[in-house]
C-alpha cells in the first residue's frame, strides 16, 4: 500500500545521500545525469524520488564527479555501494526500522538518467568479467583491441583487477560487520550487480564531442588520449559481449534528441529490452526532473512548465513504477 504521508528526508552517508524507509521492500540506487547528478539531485529529481519512496523503497543517491574517465567513476560507484550497505542495516536498527530487505542484494535496484545510465551499463557489463584473472584480462584485451592502444589497455586491466580484488575484500568485511549488528549475513550474488533490476531513463552513451564544443576541440582532446573512456563503441561492445541486460527496463522520450541514438541502438541493434519492458513517453530529455509544490509539479526543463500531480504521474512516474514492479517480478 502506498503511504503518501511519509516525508522524504536524505541523510549523508559516505559520499552519498540516503532516505531510509521505515518498512522497505527494496532499495533504489539512483544515478542522475551530468550536472544534476553532481549538484543537488535530491532537489532536481524530487517528485520522482518522492514517488518511489512512497512505494516502499529506501533511496540512495549516488553522486559522481565530472570526468571523462568513466571507468574510474564506475569503480567509485561500486566501492560506494559497499560503503553504504552496512550503514543501511546499522541506521535501520538504531531507528527501529525493518532491515530485512537489506540482507539480500537482489532487493537492490538501479535507476539512472542520461549519463547516469552509462555508469549503470558499465557496472552491468563488468558483471560478465570472468573470475579467473587470465580469462578476465583476455576478455578486456579483446574488448578494447580495436579502439585503444596497448598502454591504455594495460592500464584498464590493472585498474579493473585492483577493483575486483578490493571489492571481494570489502564484501567479506561487510558481511562480518552486518553480522555483528543483526547476527546474520547479507546474500551477495556477485562482485558487481548480477541479478539486480535496472531502469535506464533517456540513456546517453555519448562521446567527447557531446561535452566539448566545437568539434575540433573534442577531436584534439581525443587525439591526446584525454577523451571519454570508454568511448561509445567500447561501451556498446561491453554491453553486447556481456550477454546480460536481461532484467533491464528502458524509458525513452518522444522529443528527446540527446538520447535518441542510444535508445535506437538498444531497441534496433541490441534488441533489448523486450517490448514489455520498453516505454516511449511524451516529453524531452529532462522530463525526469521535477519539483512538487502542493498539488502541482514544476517541470524545470520540460513542457508544460506546470502540471497537476495527477497528470505528471500519469505521464511519467506511474510508468516507471509499473516497469520497476514488472521487472522485479521477472527477476524472481
């Protein structure tokens, strides 16, 4: 049952923000778009986050730095997840809240918007990395062989190997810490996000030129080796080669020119997700942003500027919630 009387209050935890639900049925880890994901996502996405909270989800806002090295930030997001995990249990016990949902990582879901979707895609793709270190390195070399030079490939291999080993140690630490709080261990199914539902809102897997204008400056940055890593081709290869993305939902917007090509790549080339997990809604790229004031929602960068809560929910939030519930049912 939806509880509309709950107040959405975020508290800082590690580098992130957490809104703890008193009786959570799951956790949503939200990765916002560029700029909005760095500066006050709890404000810009307020109405969407409030709607999800009222459905019974603890909300984690995961920030990221503005950088062209998306490998580094994806690694930060995974480290951050395991920093927050024991804190959820500890905070729930202190507040007298239910913590059962936090003891199995299949109850954790991901929602991303714009560039945030790329980070979620990288985490999903990393799930396919073999446990055997030699096979893992071969996988990475094959993935990057057509787009990166030898030194870049070796750097990525080194960083990912360090990340995997660090996360394995952190998982053991988390299990011991949580056990000390509640006498039970958490079930963790993968070093990355295997088995966790994800929803991509207007995904943008773009290149350096999307952030740097004019084009010749972006070309110079790319030629110097300072451009976006991984580039769109590498990211798409990782998604294709992983064989995963089987419990993913995709939301595209009819007037969205920024995510248009990425949405078309998912639906026309990758052929995922299946039609029942694909939504094409009215609005533009920034439709997910919105602030509720009384019985109206201010669409900060979309039309109409002001609409009723009922109309806004009917056009967007209800679709996201229904998609999330359908994906969770599919993952059982």
